[in-house]
C-alpha cells in the first residue's frame, strides 16, 4: 500500500493531457448520437463559472450554493452515470469545457492513464481526516501521484425490512440463498459488485477473483435465482422494498435506503459480518481546465466538514463521507451506522479490477442469470 | 365520385410536378439519410468489429453474430420480445376495436371529441411515471392486493408486479389509446350509407360488420398494430420497471451491453437482429398499411 505524504502546495504541474487516447478515440467514434449541445455546459464559459461533470449527489443546491456564494461563482453541473459515459462526454466536448470530474474511484487509474486528470497537490485534501482505508486504497495513488481524492464511500451489502427480516440473517451474508426469503429478494442490477458479493459468500476475496473462478460464481448466482423476485436499478429496488414486494435488497446498502429511512423507519441496511464490498468515488480536476485554482477551491469545499456533510446526505443518495470530520447530526450518523464504520471498513474488501475479457464473461453470466 | 377522384388526382399530380414541391422533399430526405441511413450503415459495420482490451478494433469477423446465436439466453431474449409484443398487440387491438367502434358509431357526434380526449388523457403523463404508477397498483401492498386481502378473497398478496403479465399490462394501457385513435379515424371514414345499403340488401348487423365495416377498417387496425409492434419490441422502460427483469427482452440485453461494458459491436448485432424482425413484420403488414386512410 502506498504512503501518504501531505505536504505540497497548490496544483501540481499543470501539464496538458497527453499520451495514447485510444479509449477516448474509440468512444468518440461510437458516440455519434450525442450532440454537442447536450454535452457542453449550458451556460457561457465566463471566468467566474465552474463546470463540473459529476454524479447526481453533487447537483444539490445545499451543496453548491454555499460555494457559489463564498466565491461569487456559478457552478454548472452535468450529471452522468458510468465512467464510459463520462469519457464519451469529455471526448465530445472542447478542451477546457470541464473543470471538475467525479469518478468511480477504481476507474481512476484507467482515467488518469488517458491524461484526462490533473495531478493534484497533497495539501488539497485533509488526509488526516480521511478514513485511512480509503486514503490507502490502491487507486488513490498511482505511481505516487494523486489524481482524485476520495470523497464519499459505502458498501454493497443488504437492505431489508426490519419488520420481516431477522437482522442476524442479513449479517450472515447468505440471506439471498435462505429459503425463508424465497421470492422476497430484490437484487441491484449491477453485475459487477453483486457477482463479487456472490464470490464473497463462497469465500472468494473480490480482488483475487480470477477468470477461472467465474464458473463456481455462476453456479452460486444461478442458485440464488429462485429466491429472487426482481432485479432492478436503484429506484426500482427501492420501490420494491417500500411497496412490500420484496423484503431484502442484495447489493444495496446505505446508498439505497438511507434517504428513505426517515420516512420508512422499518427499513435498514447492513453488511455481512464477514465483510462487504467497498465502493468509493473520487473527485479530481481535469487536465484541460483553465480554472484549476477555482476547481481546487471546489475540491477543498467538498472535502470540508460542511461540504462532506452535505454530500453525504444528498437528496440523490446518502453515503458515508470520506472525511471523519464531516458535519452530520446524531440521527444522520445513526442511519449511516457511523459507529460501526471502523469495523465495517476493516472487514470489507475493495473491488476487483477485471480484465476486459473477464468483464465480458461476467456480463454474459449476469444476462444468463436474468434470463434463468 | 369518379370525377371527384380524377380532379383530386389531377391536383395531386400538379402539386407533385411543381419544382417547389420537389425541393420541399429534400430536407426530409437529407434528414433521413443523415440520421437513419448513415447511422444504420455505421451500426452494420460496427457489428463486425470487436471490443477487446478496453477498445474497439475495426475487424471484419462474424464472432459477435456467432456469439449471439450460440447463447441460448440471448436468443431467448429475442423470443421473449416477440411473444410479449404479439400478446400486447393482440390484446390492445381486442380492447381498442370495440372502444373505437362504439365511439364512431354509437356515441353522438357532439360527444365523440370529448370522449376521445378523455380516452387519450393517459398520454399526457410521462411514460416512466405511468409505469411506476402501475407498480404502485400491482405491488404486494398495492391497491389491488390490499383490496383483495382486506375483503378476504386471498390470504396472501398475489404476485402481480414483476411478471410478464405486468409488462404486458403496462404496454396494453399505453397502446390501447394509440390503437383507439387509429381505428377510430379509419372507422369514421366509412360512409354511413354503406351500412345502410348492406342492411337494405338483407344483411344482418353481424354480416354488415364482418363484410363491410371490418374490411374497411383493416388499414386503421394494421397501422395501429404495426406501430404497437414496433414501439413495444424496442421498449426498454416498461419491461425494466414492471417486469422487474423477471426475464430479459432484447432491448434490455442491448442496454446491458452498452451501459455496462460499452460493447457496441455486440449491441449492434442485437439491434440488427431486432431490425430484421421488425422488417419482416413490416412486410407482413405492408399490404394493409394505407397511411392515407388515417
């Protein structure tokens, strides 16, 4: 694991993007349907504007307004899902259109290798406040350089209806195969983490899963199918849980139900005692940005206690702030299971970084699972 | 009648021969060429490419086609799509035809527009919202199950949501409206004296319907049914929300390839297979697709 040395000042070496952009070229050639107007920020690029390409949790007024008021700037946000989509948008945009990028942290090495992200100064983040497990994650530093700061994280685990489900069953980690919940299981429709969770249930450490392990994971996944009532995106599985069509969501956790709990106190989430699968998002500055100082100020705001509190409790989805100094109320911390974080983080696992062929095979197996 | 047709035909001929009429065609042709023909050709080429090691390689191999047809669960997705679409189309026609018939021939003319407007009111809501609304109706503690359990007809909620039935129901709700419109517009064009003449010649109401009304309304049914088929077979939202991935349909399989692994070549193969199916159905319907009758 790489060490943290918080020392440097300002933005490090604002080199322009370079190197092989094969992935960008590929995406550019295949994203012909996207029009330029839908890809570029809607407002003019005035000096006092910041254009951010982010996940939906960064579009909250309560998160952006304090920054806009403090710096007298306008933040234009575009929400995307999936790193591939972000790369398509960047490819279709003019250099310098975008200043800040939020990205799935495990994708940071890949994105950084395309020359898209600016190398960041160490002092841009309050490393002392960031959970060490995140600060030391393999994608936080690439060859000793930081390209994206961990800003929010969570787990792939289980959400459940407390009125029906014994929390002990969820903590055992095999609830998806438990005959008590036949036909009462909903599954988050994202093959990548769910198949790793299936791997965890048979003792496979996610980061060590290989192509050869996919056979046994497939068998275990297909064994789950009879218990499964629905497989859907976040909104769909939330809906299924709230309307009583399922009692458990596999692959969900704090990001799935936390914002529902205040009005649906019978809902809860947990990870298996043997550990969950960690997800985390990072925030970085684009190498082509012409407003790097302002972008750096935005990163500092996001990583500040107030920014972290707002980001963690976004209207789009709640999740754990990367910083232990985040401003959260006692109720909010309880919903996020704040007091269990040290244990959760210690027992949980980082995601696998698959080869493309393995990724294709996993998607094939997932499609077979859906069709079975 | 013939003279009127000749005059109309002659006017149409004159209009077609005006240079400005021909010029007016070019924007539409250019639009179709740029946004249909060109993307189609690109998609066709991409279907032979390969997605490997994080990039696409412009190869000319049949691997993606082989892969598609050798995977039972992908071929099943095609069958599922066809079945769901056929069910939807048949049920929608069966519901929409009587509705359109009553509207055209039984409802006083002054009320027809108001009732037609009421019929298409659901069109005014967003498609996704409508699908989620159905979910609230069909869920285990939704309106139907709550009522059934409360009156004691069932002890446990019925499995209504996240089934193929739910998917078809969502589609039928939408397409019944569309079909009602196309069938109604076809029915009101049938001269009333045709039915009177049939009756005068001794035909019973059923014979009049079977030999006069139904044949003359076929174009409206065919256009509506074809539109229903095309839109249903390419729809992703309803099977996803109401079907809950209880089975995979082709559009869902395409989305999985694009969204999750950016495998555009495989998605292109599936899209082309879907297009071939739609083309076959078009050829089947072609004889009856008389758009000018609408």
